[in-house]
C-alpha cells in the first residue's frame, strides 16, 4: 500500500498539460503515492450542471491531499448558455469549484510564495522573496450575494444603517448586493499562520494589508486582530499597510517585504502583483491548507486557447508540487526539487515562450527531472 493517497485533478485547459509535467517529476522523485483521478471543471458543469461532482468530494474525503491543475470560470449568464440543451432553463447557477472546495473542507489558509530565482529574465529583481497569506473562506468570496435585492433585506439594512437609504432610487432588479464577511476567528487563524511561518523560516517582518480607513468595520476587525496576535511574537515586527499603498510599495521596494497577510479578495489581488515581480503566473504556486486536508494548485488560469499545445510554463505547477511535498513532510524531496527548479532557471537552456524560449511544458518537467 502506498504511503500517500493523492487526488489527481487536472481540471480544464492547460491544467492537463502542466499536470503531465508534474507527473514526470513525481515519478522521478519516487514519491510513494497512489494517484486517483477526480472529475472537476467546465465539462462537468456543461454536461452535468455541477463542476464539482459529489463523486469527486467522496474521492477527496478518502485521500491525503489533492493536486489540481486549472479551472475555467465564466460569469453567470455565459455559464448558463454553455449548458447542454437538456439542462437549459432549469435554474442552475455556476459556482467556482475551487471556492467550493475551500469552503467545504475549510481550507482556510491560502499560501502563495513569490520568490525570484536568479537567471529568470522576467524577474523584476533577484532579491524578492515574499510569501502571501490569504484568508481563504470569507470576505466577498463567501458567496453571500443577492440579486435582485429583496425588499425585506433592503428595509432591514436601512433600519440598522441609514446610509442604505442612499440607494432608495435604485429598484430591486437594478441592485445587486455582495456581503463582505470577516470574522475574528478566521482573522486570528490567518494572522497566526503568517507569524508562525515567519518564525519558522526566519522572516524579517509580517505586513497586514487591508483598508481600515475606508472599510472601517471589516478591515478594522482584521487589523485589530493582527495587532493582538502580534503581541505573541515580539521579535517579529508587524507592519500595517493599506491595499492601494501596498501595490505601490511592492513595485517600488519589493525587497522590503517578507510575509504579507490579508483577507480573501485583497489577497487574490496582491498575490498576482507579487507573482508578476518574480516572472508572472508561470511561476506562481499556491496551497489551500486546512487542519486535515490541502489542495495544491498553480494560480494561473486554464488558458483554453493553449490547451493541448504544451506551450505554457509548467514551473508554477512544479513549484506547487514542492509545496505539496513540504506539507506531506517530505522535506528532503521538496528541497531537492526546488534546487533542481532553480538550477534549470539559472542555466536558462530550457525555457517556455513566456521566457523567450520555445520549449514545451513537458520539456520543462523533463529538464527538472534530469537534475534530480
């Protein structure tokens, strides 16, 4: 019996391409694992009305973690139009399966390392090593939304906050509402995770990124909680920055920052900016981590126009495998894999199109495997 059971979820588009590259490396590194294919993605939305079938949930419940390729997501109206005729007009509403997984398995910590590897021609500079901790289950991504706006909800909001009266002029069928929900417990969990990471890895600071001067209650709660948690880590400075200013400072002085922690939507935004500083989404890995389960994925999209061409950069996927190995406790294998990735980037002989080369996704995997 294999030591690990891993759910294998290629998903959509180039997710299949980069997962093949990952398998090349995993086979070379000889991870003692059994891989179980699990259905997820656009095709299952289109043909079944559910991009995250119940059978996939059952597979995940019986595995140690999951490796995930990429997902296609489209707005509500576009998604409905792509359903097969038998499912049209039945009131089905598309929901992101990766968001669903985060909530169903309480994968509350989204870990996104953004590290510059020397030799990468796309680096903003070579001394960047930032890790973003993004709260993964709340905020505007919680799915508490309303359209049209129910009258009883409108009246209740007006009762508790007079500012809601400003929108009386807009009829219900012209008004949408999304709720930004932040809880103290989730805020404490993500901030503490960021400080523990900084302590373990010798990072020089933690920066909480919010907007409490305008979004006073939700961002205010996150910042107040961060200050409270920071008292338990007196040797690690806590910096506080507004999200808009953080974008500016990251472009100006990215080397000043080590660990950033923030809420769900701000984390989604800031981690993509940080990823671009170290080469773009072709180098952006992530882990969705809970108490007992984790789903690991590169943060790029499914890029349908490139599907099956093995064109896209698979480094993000290989760095994601490294995160999975870390989480499984396979530290020697994780360290060896990162060194092999760094060697291939530094040598510069094998590069995909985004790096100015012509090599394929699989050739990246083969080059890294050859260095292991």
